[in-house]
C-alpha cells in the first residue's frame, strides 16, 4: 500500500494527514500525539475515526497541522484521518458517515465589520 494523503479542515486549522501500513503510531508535527494533545477528550477526538472502524493498530499516521486552536486542530485531524480511511477501504464509508466523521463543519468566526465593535456588536448609541 502506498502512502495515502488527505486534508482535514476545521475553523482556521488545516491538517495534512498521511496514512501508511504500520502498527498504530500517530505523530502530529513530529511529536507523539499524546504529547501534542495532553488531555483525554482531545486524544479521543483524534482516534475516534480509527476506533469506529476497528483500525486502531493497523496504520501509522503522520500529521502536519497548523492554524487555529488545539480543539480545532484535533477535529481537523479527525476529519483527515476519516477521509484517508475511506480512501484505504471504501467499505468504511457508511460507518464513518453514520458517526458523522466525514462531514466538514463549516462554522467559522464571522468577520468584524467597519463601524462596529465586533461582528455584530455595535458602539454605544446616544440619542441625546
């Protein structure tokens, strides 16, 4: 099997995911993923796609992620891994789709508008 490449995005985070046959090692920016994501919930998010299709010990995953915060990065990695698993085996698609792991979350921060304090908040208005 050749190295399979896929991209996952969430908010402003972009994760480039490379999957190859191996024994379950996950590296994020050349660090062990448990070191990069120290909390349990973030580690669960990263491994969620593999757990759904029982492929936790089958593939070595190398990830390059940048932008956004730590939660957005974890969710971007999850989407990238799910897309790679579908490329590896098309039979994984219904399972991952049912879990909601193949859906790109389009929610982004709304931009600040000129003449306002934030995206929707306005400066205080004085009638008199």
